[in-house]
C-alpha cells in the first residue's frame, strides 16, 4: 500500500470523513477513474494496481467540508483476500465495469454479492459503466446498466475516465448518499439522547415529590 501519489501530507480541516471503495474487474479503468476524479488526469498507459491504494479529495456537500478517502482495489483474484479486509470499514462502494467488456458487466453481480456478504445488505453503492468514449466498441448497452442498478436500488452512471464525463457527478452522488445516511443516524442519536434526558428529569422530579 502506498501514499496517495503526489499528495501533500497536509491535513485540512473537515466536518466529516467518508471512506469509499472502488471495485471491479481488472482493466475496467478503476485507477483511471480515480485519477480523473482527483487530479483531472488521464494516462493512456495501463499500470495495474497492486493490492490496494488510495487518494484523498476534499469536497463540499450542503455547506459541509467532506474528506473523501477513496480506496482503489486490484481486480485480480490473488489480491481479493487483501481487499476484503477493507470492506467492513467502508461507507460506500463504487463498482465499475467496462462497456466494451461483457464479462466485466456480468461480474458486477459477483462484486455485489461479495460486498453484501462482508459489509451487510444496507450498503451505499453506485455502478459506473466506464469507457463510454469507446461507443464503437460497446458490448453492454446503457439500458442494461440502468436496469441492473435499478434491480439493486443503486444509482448508475456511464462514465469516461478519458474525457471525464459523469465522473465527478457519480462520485458526488455516492458521497451525498452516504452523507444523508450519516445525517439520519446523527438525528436519531440526538432524538434518543433528548428522550433519555427528558426521562431522567421526570424521574428526578418524581423522586423529589415523594
């Protein structure tokens, strides 16, 4: 595991931290998607991820500064044991397939099964159909991707790591979804705390009256 490439080791102030995990078969463009999102760069030369790597990006959601810690995983089978160790601590997942590779699309279901087995069923997940700049080599239609995501109640975007189309929109979508969950949990905890305090006050008042 390496430090984020070219990342200055300076911690910025933030309101919330979200950990996202990128999954998918080898060569679907996981690292390229992450590089495009964090650095607005694209490299034609393919260099496979060894094990797991990560990048940091700060974004604003509803006037809150969010620190995204985005883990990029290797798609090869021999690295699966390593990446599985990170599933439980992830807040959301991005599953990527290559629209020019039917097998990578078929394997999306396998990735979802792995996530639910290790991280539970109430997961925040989004599906990217990558390489839509190669429409002339398409093997998976956009409607197929939409239908698959709909079956799992996930959001779906067709993206291009090369020209950046829908990359930022997709990441912002999953980050916003996770933030909504965090807000909901905090609200429930706050309401529970208020109820406990009210109950305690009533008990104290009752005891003082006796």
